[in-house]
C-alpha cells in the first residue's frame, strides 16, 4: 500500500461504489444516418466512482482510508478492486447484481452521452463491516441510494458520522450527523414543500438548508452551489463561502472531492466552518484541474492537485434586475481600507452580477465610532472604494443603519462579515420583504481599522 502520513486521522468511507469509464475522442462530423456526432479515435480510461472516488481521493491526500462498499466478483468489481487496493483497505459488502458502471463519451473533452449499466444493490451488512464502523475514528457516508447506508443504518445511528453526502436515490442521514452536504438541486428535492419560496437563489438555498437542519435533526447542512461556493446553515443566518475562483470545466466528481475534504478536515479537528471553507477551495481546484477526468490513475504517484462604470447605484441595480441578474450589496464605514475589507468585497462580488457598496457618511461614522473618526473623509473613502475592480457602484447613507438605502436598492443579497455570526442581523427581516437574503461571509481574522489605528499610535509612541 502507498505510504501515508499517519498524523492525519484515519477515515472510514461507507457508501455505494461505482466504476466510471471515460471514452474521449474528437468529433468533426455528424453520422450519415442520424443527426448525431461521430466521436472517433476514442481513448478509454477507467476510475473509481461514487463512494469509491471519495475514498480514493482521501487516500491520495495521504490519509489511511477504509472503504465499506458493495463490490462483487463481476468484471467491473474486479476492475474496481485493482484500482483501489494499492491505496486503501476495502471491506466488501455482498451485492445483488453487478457493480454499477457509468460510461461517458466525450468529444473535445465535453460530454456527449452517458451510458449506465449494472444495477447492483447491497444485499446485507457483514460482521467485518460493522466492526470497521464501530472502531472507526471518523466516518464519511457517501449514499448513492444503492443500499450500503441502509444496510448499516443501525450502526451509523449509534455512532453518527462526521459527514453524510446524500444523493437523490438515497435516504436521509441519521440524526446527529455533524455535517450533511447536498448539492443545490438535491437540497431542493429533499426539502419539504413549505421551504420552496420565490426570490433569489441564495434565499431558496438558505431556506432549504434551514429546513433540512430541522427535519434531519443534524447540527449543520451545507448546500454546495457549484462555481458559487457553498452555503452553510446551522438553522439560522447562513454563512456563504464563495469559491476562490470561478471555473466552468468538468465538474464530475466535485461533490466527492468536497465531501472527502470536509470529512478529513473535521476528523483532524477543524471546526465545521473551517471544514467547509477548505472543501470549497479543494473542490474549486479539483474542477480547475479537469475534474474526475484528471484524477491520476491508480499506478501514478502524482498528488492531486465587466460592467460599465456608473455613478447611479439605483440605476445599476434596476438594470441588473431587468436583465434577470443578481444584485449584491455590502456595507460599512471603510475608514482605513485593509485586506479584510478587500477580501470581503471580492468575495461578495462573486455572488452576483454587480456589487453596490453602502458606505456610512462622515456624520454616521462619528456617531458610531466617536469624535476622532473617520480618519479619512467621505470623498476619499468613496474614491478608494470606486477604484476597486470588484466594486461596481458606491451609495452613501447618513443614518445609523442602511435600511432606508436597502429599501431603495432592493438587493438580492446583503453581505455582512463573519464576525456577526451568532448575532441578530437587523437587515435580514427587511430583505425578506422582496425575497432577498442576508448572508455572512468569512472575515479575514485580525484585520480592522481600529487595530490599524492602535498599531499606528503604538508605533508613534
């Protein structure tokens, strides 16, 4: 077995293993007998799929992994064993039927069609599988609805896993699972009918996640949003973790990459929010590298790896809405602009199609911060904000809070820094009036205007 970094907590993955196959070629003509592309010179490559991919990725991260999954002695099962056995410990569950196979035909690296065969389902649990779960330090469930999680549900219920990655054909996670990771479409399908509102997508995802936290009786649900990142809910105000960059390549396997990373980080002691941030970054890098199609083969030791200017924020917001886009707004004093501000604004801009920054007037800052503030007058603060590429417009408000301005702009998303976590968001109720959503974004720790001023004063002394 390949060498592993034993300082990482071992992981047991329970779920449904698939065998994935890509047939990749080129297409430059249509067939003479039907209007379909002719894909020629196909190269074939097989890899683990489903729970087997999640386990394989975790193992290639340098983690000791045990996979509990249905794997028979059919040709697909034997091929899967050959791929997995150099990297992890396999505890097979008996199957009724053969290992499911997914075959994608790609032309110029874009999928043309997918062919599925093999409807094998796990028949029953085994003593070896039960023992593996009872002795596990950390468990990830990857439930593709083919019986593995159901066969072991009693053991999982007695010792809830760290992460449960659900799929449409699977059942609900066991209560007490620390983090559940449905995709956006999956969360919508699992959520009860009353949790299907109109309005902006972030609002829908937030309500779906909150409903699932309650109905599944789990501490946290994170809804993965593809190139937009992930939304983490504990049942109240959600934390939206944006992707560090937008990549629109092959996303096949990104959910498995996300779940494997989150489970590994939680196993090593990370907080749920930290695990979700790490998983978003890992899934983004995974898609950027080519997705599942770029996963190194089993024999390899290679590690995985603009809007026009405007001075009228209201007109900008109206135009974006007319084009069915998403208006994002963020607010603050922005007195001494620092890395924390910039990171927050860059992340906020990636959530929609424009970003309007709502900034306190000088009088408003003085009422909030005291007589010595702001250090920089309003005109300077606005000029600096407008110079940021991520900011599309700046709006000024003179009140203590931006609620009147928000009522005029009616943004789809209102962004606050993560240091508000656990506190009431007074704007959240206001945004619900037009179907908007208030979200928290992770804040860059240790950066603030107050801290900068304190260090400057200390330096002067």
